[in-house]
C-alpha cells in the first residue's frame, strides 16, 4: 500500500492557492481580492509561503495519511 496523502494534499493546495485563481493576497490595489485572474510578485511570494506552510502542517505536523488498495 502506498501513502497518497502528499500527492493529494499538495495538488489540492496548489489549485486553491494559485494566485489570482480563487483569491489573491496582496492584490494590486487592496489587501485581498477574489477571482481577478491577475498576479504580482508579492502575491506569488505570499502564496508560495502559504503553500509550503500548509503543506508542512498537513503532512509533517498532523501526519495525514491516505491509504489506497487492499
């Protein structure tokens, strides 16, 4: 059996934290913007830090595991 948690959690976080897709923080003129499909260097850096922090929390600190197969 293989642990699919790293693959699944990283994929979901990557989709949710893509700058400008669902939300952008910081936005060009405000602190927070929803669905504007634009990005900036500051936004990329903030979303990258959030991605790695949440990924580490879910995979290392909490230890989420997803086992597939019998």
